[in-house]
């Protein structure tokens, strides 16, 4: 039943429930209206978030696929390092073999010429090495320590002998003629340096060591026609000199003796055998 207000503006009539149930059709209509209203609100909300209706008639669209996260695993450097080390070692062995083969194929003269600071008197002053006659008494040498020339009939023992006092140059030069390398040092050379030189000489045939007065360098090495002066017993050129010239520099061949020579020290030559030419 409708109730009208007595005056003023017309108002919408209020519906007063009479306690009767609404017809079935009417209830369904009301429910449908509510569903439609709710759907509209939901669509509006979804449209605000998604920028309009999604696929399949509104609502949220399908989720984007999740990109898998790649987990970086560290490399196992152990085998790699071992492989590299083996490779480097193999290259070094092959390289050294090739170098040794190359060095072995070169003449001793070429190897001697490669030694920095070496003096080849065979080329610079051939007269020093051509006068190999045996003479008695003292000999005046123009190069000291001498590298060749006239000498005593007896050689200085050069079987790896280490002499603690000067020896006669006339005997030492004869040893050079037999292929010995004579290492001399200044008497004031520190003992540890002398010990280093002695370790290189002792027990090796065609090597000998002795102090020498008046040297203009701490150490001087002599072979027949060659000389090298160095400042330190650890100089690698000492070994190079020995390797190139010991035996090789002989003018009498590798069978020339170094044993059975003079073992005494002192700068005065001794005439143990009659003087003779050659030998």
C-alpha cells in the first residue's frame, strides 16, 4: 500500500512490506540483478588492474611463464691446471732437446765465440799461440796470466788440482797446450768465492785452480789462446768457458796428459826433464 506525504515535494513512494512473500519470478529477478551488479563491479575492478577484459571473457589473464634461474657452477680448475702444467713441461722438454741438439751440432769455436767478454788471442795475436817451444828458466809473457807461447818442458798437474799458492806460469802454459783450463784468482778473493771455484775444478781432469798475483780482475780463466775475466765466482760464463774449451782447445789432441805433472807450488819453473821441442 502506498502512503502519500501531505505536502511539499513529491517523494518516491516507500514500499511497505505486507508480510507476504514475493512471487517466485520476482525473487529470481532480484537475485539475477544482484549477480549482474556484482559481476559489473568485478569487471570494473579487473579492468582497472588489467587495462580491460582479459582473455576468455574478462578477469585476470594467464600467468606469464617463470624464467628458470641459471645457477652458475664454478669450473673445476684442478684438471685444467694439471693439463696446462703437463703441456708446458712437454714444450720445455722438446724445446730443451732441440736446443741441446742445436748446441751439439755447433763447433766449440762457435760456442766459445758466443761467450760475452771472451778474448780470442788466436785471432787477435796469433804469435802468442804459435811459439810453443820448450825452454828452460823464466819466460816473459806479454799477457798475464799467459794463454800460450813458450813454456817449460814439464806441465803442471791438471787433474782437477786445486793449488792454494801461485804456480809457475811456464808449467801452467804447458798444461794449456794439453787442453787444460787454468782458473786463476786474486789472492784477496773472499774465501766463499774461492770455495765456489774449487768446487767447479776439484776432481775434473784438465782443470786446475791457483791464486795469481797482480790480476786486474778478481778472476781470470785461461785456455790455449783464450782468456775470460769475470768479477764473481757465480758468473755463468765460467761454466760456459769450461764446457767449450776444456780439452777442445788442446793443440796436441784429447789424449795429451794432465797427470804425472808438477804438483809443487811456487813461481819458479822446475826442470825435471831435459828440455825438448814439442810435447
